[in-house]
């Protein structure tokens, strides 16, 4: 179920060119089951009509603070009280200034001032306006109110300039709204995640790799960031876009992955190793392309670094989570890996099961902890599985902190 399902979302539309994207945002929010109410500034109505937004949201739009008829039905206090979460999109430079000052001179600013709901602000403007110190200071003020600021995208702007200032697409805004409603139980925690396959060169044109798409690791990184963590994502080659709010470090081989993990483990509190790291690599990769001559060809392989074993020395109070992608004796093999590598939690994953494993959006797993606790997740989306893993991580961290306090 989507986190925004049956949530009251108030969309406040400002008078910028990106107002034309508001109907798409409304439609996409309705698609995930949100209950959408639109409010518009006077200037916004010069860019897009209330009639359009009323038609797509299937509700009257709040557009006038001082209209007695409107106040009787969707007055600003009503809007403020009803909202579970608010998004200002697009947020113009002027609207940001008025919000920072605590003004209440139109329906949007009055509703924002009267509400206790979390607020997401999506600034969109000319790149010089965005870079102006007055705008920077006002945005900082909004941050100090606890508002979530969505950094504008870079690209060609309607005014003809090239730079930062574009309002991001609806999926980004919906992810920010979801984050605004998510308990921030990983704030102050640095989570190091490995994801994707590795690629071991055979010659300049060929590699040894595996079927990992990176989707499970990226889901863990995205969910951890949504819950407030600082996320460092060490990623083998994938076709996925680097998740927002994560620092992504691209690597290619098992050796590069080990170096990147080793470099960042000290700064991390939690390590989740999702990557499908090659177990073996060619002993001596060739510098020129191997020609097709003989009927048989023998490739000599050597073991790659055991990244998890290498973390043991640096583990300290860190929570270590591993994945066991198996096709046979899934739980037994995973338990043995948990013990061998001294992990806190292992995610046993039958990659041969329908709807689970590589390159699908879903997964099913058994979460096994060091105390022997076992939880079957059933078939869930990779994001839901990521959240279940992070729930266990939060619980393990709080148990560990409790144990340390008792020991003192
Ligand atoms: C064609 C046109 C496009 C505009 N686009 C933007 C914009 O993208 N971002 C912005 O901050 N202001 C933009 N403005 C200026 C705002 O419309 C103006 O500051 C207005 O007072 C904003 O009102 P509001 O914040 O109450 O919606 C634009 C103005 C015009 C005439």
C-alpha cells in the first residue's frame, strides 16, 4: 500500500511557469490513492485556471482568501486542519519570501501559517533568482521551520537560461511527500550500502558478471535516505539512476568495491551488503582480445576478496547486514553465512522462487538475526522488504545501545 493512500494532500500552486506541471502532480497523487485538495495564489491563476485543477482533482479549488462563499466551504483554516501533508509546487521566489516572513495575505500563505502538517517546498525559478542570496536566506529560513526543500533540477529553463531552477517531475515530488510522512528513525545514522553486480575483466571486451540489477540495494539506499539516514551507496554497474539524497560511488570490480567499502566503513553506523560480488575472477586478464581459435578454452579463476570478512576487524558497534542469494537449502546456508561472517542480520533470499531475486520489482526473504529470530516476509516489493530490513536494523541498534548503557 502506498504511504500516501487516503492521506489528505494539500497542493499549493504558486505563480510560476512550472504551474503547468501541477495537473500532472494532482493526477499522479490520485493514482496512488491520495485525497488531493488544490489551493492557488492569485498569480498562479494567470498561468493555469482553477477550472483545470478542479477538473483533475475532482474538488473545488481554494483560490480566494476573502471570498465569503469560498470561506464557508474551503476556508484557509479548514484547508490547514484537514491536510496530512502540504506541498508548495511550484514555490516562486515571492511565495518563498512571504512564507519565510510568516505573511498570511492570500489563501496559500494563510493556510500554510495555520497548519501543523509537514510541508514540502519545490522551488522553481530562473537560475539567477535561485542563486540570489535573498532567496538562499529565505529558503534557509523555511528549512529552519522544518520544511523539506526539494532542490530544483538543472536544465534548460523556460526563460531561455540554462541552470538550476526546474521543478522536478511528479515522481520525485511524490517521493518527497512520502518522506515527509515517514518517521525519521535513522536521522544521524550513516548507512553504507553495496548494490549491483561486479564485473571482472577477461580481456578488453569481455567480463565475468552476474544477473544482479541493483534494484534491491538501491531500494535499501532510498528507504534509508527517506528515513533520515546519510546514505553512501557503493554501486556496481547498473542501469539505475543514482537515488536522490544518497552519495553514490560507482565501482566495477570486486577489488574496487572492497576498497570503496573499506574507505567508508569507519564513517558508517550500519553496513548493508546487498551487492552480488563475484566470488572468482580471471587470474590473468588479457590486454588484447582473446581470439576464437581452439574448440575448447580454459579460463583460470582465482578467489576475489571476501568483503564481509574484511569488515570484521572494523566492526566496532556497527550493525552488519548481509544478503544470502541462494537456490538450495536457503535458510541453512544463510544461517551458516551469518555465523561465519559474524553478521547481526542476514536476508536469506531464494533467488529461484517466482517473483523473487534478480531483476524483478518484488522479493521474498527470511530475515535471520544472531539471536536466532526468523521472520518470513512473504512476497513484497523490494522497497517494502528494504523497510522491513531497516525496521530490524533500528531495533538492533536500540538493543545494542541499551546493552552498552547497561554495561557502563
Ligand atoms: C511569464 C512569467 C513567468 C514567471 N515565472 C516565474 C517562475 O518560474 N518562478 C518565480 O519565482 N517567479 C516567476 N514569475 C514571477 C511571479 O509570477 C511573480 O513573482 C508573482 O508575484 C508570484 O506570485 P505568487 O508567489 O503569489 O504566486 C514569472 C512571471 C511571469 C510574468
